[in-house]
C-alpha cells in the first residue's frame, strides 16, 4: 500500500531561487509555449531571476 502512494505522488518542484540558469531557460521556454508569452507574474519573476544570475 505504501508503494502505491509513492508511485502516484508528483515530483517536488524547486524553489525559484534554487533553479540554475539552464533550468530557468527551460521554464521560460515552457511558459512561452503554454501561456503564449512572458506576461505572467511567474514568467516575469523568472526573467528577473535570470537577470540576477547573469549579472
């Protein structure tokens, strides 16, 4: 029974400040495809984090 519960749980997500630059790029690409742009609050926060890591 415990094995069944482990199989159905979704993988944990990382906090935004723990993402690497490559992971941020992947998330931004996903936002562009699924949301049709980068105007959402999540996408703007990703862009800000990317800028902070690049500088």
